[in-house]
């Protein structure tokens, strides 16, 4: 089988271009790549609130129910609630990093 135009073979390179600016690009309707400065629209605001509210609620719930379980001397439940609160802290740190890394500016 003969090579395609100008000596190029089918398939091309497998290496993908990865932008260095936190993937803040999008492809517009006409195919041009433009910078996406995350605006302060309603959906972005709701996303940011959701990403911070869920871990904070997890932490609060874990602490409150751990206190209730400790008062009832149910130590297995206390341990589980401490784990839930710890996972809430981990999730909060992860969401903070995601918003910093892929967001408009650092918090």
C-alpha cells in the first residue's frame, strides 16, 4: 500500500497535545481553541457552592453524630463517624485543589 500525501503514513502520531494552563481551553462552535476564563455565572457559582458544601456537611455530620454516639457509648459508631469526618476533610482538600488547579484563580 502506498503512503498518503507527501509521504505521510496512516495513523500519525499517538502523542497528544496537553496545554500547560490547567486545561482551561474549550473548542468553540467553529473549531477554534479559545481560552475559557471561568466566569461567575450561576452554574459556576452553584458548582463551587456544591463542591464546598458537601464536604463541610460531611464533617459536621460526622462530628455531631460521633458526639451523640459517644454519649451513648457506642464506640464502633464513633469510629465510623470519625472516618466519615476524615473523608469529609479529604474531600474538602481535593475539591479545594481541583478549584485551584482548574479554576480561574487561586482561592
